[in-house]
């Protein structure tokens, strides 16, 4: 059973994340998306909001689920009997940090491996931060985030 975790902030989930999730779900038997609870970044969406947005996006992928986690990624993986960590690579700028994290995790737990999926070119520039910037100024975000996220983003920014 090849089970992987896909950790991140997902604040909110973008079409770039979803592209990685779809491809990981094809390559692995099971994928557990892990929303990091103790992120140093301040978040725009609550943990519950992020989880419900992701759940709405993965309904057609029965081997994908979402959980929260705290602490180290390797511990979350181990608790879920996963030996693979999935990450997405957008550009060379992601590489140094991701390589360091993958090596750190492998050093902590030699059974743990990180698999990188390179993003589809159309999403290479996308990040949750960029999408929020575009949404905040009322521009069309439908090319960047999945359908269930559009409404939640509009509501969030209306109340700001
Ligand atoms: P983190 O705070 O851990 O970077 P993110 O939610 O920003 O959390 O990203 C989670 C993972 O998804 C990371 O591996 C990141 O590189 C990847 N990712 C983010 N945006 C994209 C995208 N547009 N295309 C491919 N991968 C992406």
C-alpha cells in the first residue's frame, strides 16, 4: 500500500495544489492532505475553512482525504503509516528550501522519502499569496482557484 502525505498551508487551496493532488492520487494508492496547524505564517482562512474548501475539491478522488497536523511532518507521516511526502515544485526558487526539507526529513527518518511533482506550466507562478492579492482587489480568480474556493474568497474579502 503506497500511502503519501501532502503537507502544506493551503490558505487557500489553488489550482496548482489541486494539480499536484490529482497527479499524486494517480501515482499513489492513497494520499492524505495535511493542513499544518502551527504554521508560522498568519493565515487568512481558518483551519476549518481550509479543510472544507479542500474537501469540496476532492469529492471525485476517493483515495484522497484531509487531516490537520501539528509538529513535524515526519511524525504526521509516521502516525498515518505513510513513507512518502509529496511536495510541488514550481520554479528553481522552490528548489533550495524543498531540497533542504527533504534531506532533513530523510535524515530524521531514513524510511521517509519525498516525491516532487513539477507543476503544470500554467500554474507555475501561482501561490496562495498571489491569489489572495488578486482576489482582494476584486479581479477574476476563476483561473487560479477551484470553483468551491471562489465563493469563499469573495465572501472573505467582502467582510474585510
Ligand atoms: P507551505 O507553507 O508548506 O509551502 P503551501 O500550501 O504554500 O504550503 O504549499 C504546499 C505545497 O504545494 C508545496 O510543496 C508547494 O511548493 C506546493 N505548491 C504551492 N503552489 C503550487 C503550484 N502553483 N504548483 C505546484 N505546487 C504548488
